[in-house]
């Protein structure tokens, strides 16, 4: 049976997969996000999601597995806002 791996620690993504009844493992990606890529927000979301999935998939080469990668950020006035890493950054 194919192993499904969620390349994220997001509680919301976990909840969504659980709601549809999937059995899956959680393995966070070690991919370092670069939010300064020169791409549209849509392209950036696809790129980061793909990189995170590839990072985890590399560790499971040769296995019958499906890796799900995802990314979330806010696009505002042509810019991209990533997740704040501190309360102070969130206030800014």
C-alpha cells in the first residue's frame, strides 16, 4: 500500500487530511524558504510547495510513497508576507 507523507507540521493541513479519512505520516521538510524569489505569488506558492515535497521525497527514494507539500503566505499590494517568526514581527 502506498505511504502518504505530509511534508508539513501545519495543524490545519493535518486536520484537512484527517477529515477526508486519509492515513498519513507527518514528516516536516527541512527546505529553507526564500520568500524573496522573483515570481508571482501563484508561482512562488507552487515553487515552495514543490521544493518542500522534493526535500522529503528525497529521503524516501525507492519507496511506494506520495509526498504532499504545501505553503501558505499572504500576497498584499504586490508583495509577499511570510509567516512572522516572532510576536513583534507579527505586529509590524
